[in-house]
C-alpha cells in the first residue's frame, strides 16, 4: 500500500527477489510527501548522535547512524541499475550552528561522531567564511551526503519493477485491513477486496488513519526553488546545508543549478490551513536565503508545501505491528525519510521471508524510545 518512494523501493526489492507484487495508491504514484520532498539525502537522523546515545544507548544509536550511511551507498548502487540517473549526486554537507549557544552543542556533536569513526570535520567561523562565504559560528562538514530527484527516483524504480511483473493500481483507496488465516484482505473504498500473503503499509504520514494509538507528530514544511543556473559563491559546487535550529532551514542545489530551500515547519492541522500559509512562508524563506547568500543573485521560480510525520526519537517505524498480523510497516518518519525508506527496503524483504535482520529491532514499533 502506497506508491511513494518507500513503496517503490520496497516493491523494487521484492520483485527482484522473485515475489509477485502489486502497489495500490489512493493517488497517482509519487504524489504524496515524495513529490514535495526536497530530497536531501543525509545519513544522520534529525536527532543528534549525542542525544540518541542517551535515549537508546551507544550501540543502537551508532548502528542507527551507520545504517543511514549504508543506505545511501545501497541507494547509489540501486540507481546505477535504473534507466535514469534520477539526478543523484554525492554532496558535501554542512550542518551549521544557528547561533553561539548552539555552537557548543554542534562542537560536542562533532566530537561524538568522530569518536565513533564517522568522517566529519569541524569548520570554524573563519573557515566557513573563507571556503563557503557562509556566516555561522561553526559547522560540521561531512562528504557523505547526496541529493536526488525524488519523483524521478520513484518512477524509475517502478518502471524497472514493472518489467519484472509489478502491477500498479492507482486511485485505489484502501479502507480496511483484515487477516484471515494465511491471507490478508484489504477492502477498498468502492468495496473491492484485495487478497495477499503479505501487505506492506508504505502509506507515509497518512498511516495514522489505520492506527488506534497516536504515534507521531504531523508537520508541514514549506519549500522554494530558484530559477536555473544559480551559481554558488566562489565557484564551488553547492553543498547540502542545514542547521541546528529547530525547525531548521535546509538548502540544496539541483543538476540544472537551482537552489532548493525549505523549512518554516508548522504543526499540521489540515491541508487548507497549511496551504493558506504558503505565501507568507515563501516570503520568509526568500528572506532567509538572501541573508545566507547575500552575493548570489537568483529569482524565485516556484514554491510549495507538503506534510510529513516525525517520531519522538527521530527514527522510522519499520516492521510488524501487533494489531495487523501478516502486515509490515515502512514509515520513514523525520527529515530524512528517503534514507529511512532505503533502510526499510533492506529490512522488510527479510522480515517477509523470515530471514534474521539485526537492524529490525532498532526501528520496531514497540521500542521504548518511540
Ligand atoms: C516539504 C518536504 C521536504 C522534505 N525534504 C526531505 C529531504 O530533504 N530529505 C528526505 O529524505 N526527506 C524529506 N522529506 C520527507 C520525505 O519526503 C518523506 O519521508 C518521503 O517522501 C515519504 O515517502 P513515503 O513513500 O513513505 O510516503 P508518501 O510519499 O507520502 O507515499 C505514501 C503513499 O501512500 C498513499 N496512501 C496513503 N493512504 C492510502 C490508502 N488508504 N490507500 C491507498 N494508498 C494510500 C498516498 O497516496 C501516497 O502516495 C520532506 C518532506 C516534505 C513534505
């Protein structure tokens, strides 16, 4: 269920392992959060490693971070097998301290990551100004991030899987889930039944409709894109940029030289209220980008908004749920949902085939920190 980037990655894996797979989606595929995504590919979740260690312990926290790194490598390899490069590019990433108070936290986070063998460097105010023309008290530099076009990725995965038998049923709304013996039965809004041995809920932020217990916080994020050929100061490649403030500003480039920036997150109430704020949030984002890059000339080309979900510990929910026997969930919640979707696409086929996957315990529904 769900033909966003999560559903596409999982279907692609399952089909390649010889399974017969269908995707049902209430919209056209890729038209949920995936379409709105600015698609910065980071290995690190929104929660600092330092904080995650205090929440879930050193071993699990370091493993969660490392799973992100491995996911990006695996995604890069998968994309090489597709008929489209999906605008995937490796990128430097800068995590800026938003103010002097945060500088201490960012320095400590850099030390924690170095201590656990993550390849990061701390850049001082002077180094940031000299190399990137950016003003911030300090930043963590990593060279292991990336960017992608999320819709191209979803569609290329689906095209590839369709060649091996994947079938798509769009505009098909699933209303309910039941398990009968060895079979799951999904009922659609127009009363059709879909029977399957296994079901994967890859229904993104809308999954809450099926769950009794409220698990997540829903937020809306706002994004803008500049016209093409916007050059980075000093003739450098654009890095991926984000910051320590919450909610954070995030910035990346596209292959045709657009700046894509997002942030200004607010609690999600409904789509009308979210969309009403677009003009005001666009203005604020424009102002922030002009302040960040005072010497770059660019024009606004488009602005949009989308909804996403956040878990308490910043980690995704991947795996079975006690109220849904026979089903698996792939809920890549948080700011790096695409990395989480890739992690889910490694875990879920193992859970379905009964193969042990030691990462599944980190992301299970009934973890204490979730
Ligand atoms: C503005 C914005 C910026 C973002 N930036 C980033 C970023 O830089 N990096 C990053 O990694 N992540 C980012 N994210 C998050 C990321 O986009 C999401 O985590 C990711 O796209 C989720 O993909 P998904 O396939 O799980 O969900 P979705 O893309 O939402 O797909 C779920 C699908 O399920 C379908 N569905 C739902 N309910 C039903 C039902 N009952 N029956 C049938 N079908 C159903 C929907 O139609 C939808 O197509 C951003 C999100 C937003 C909104």
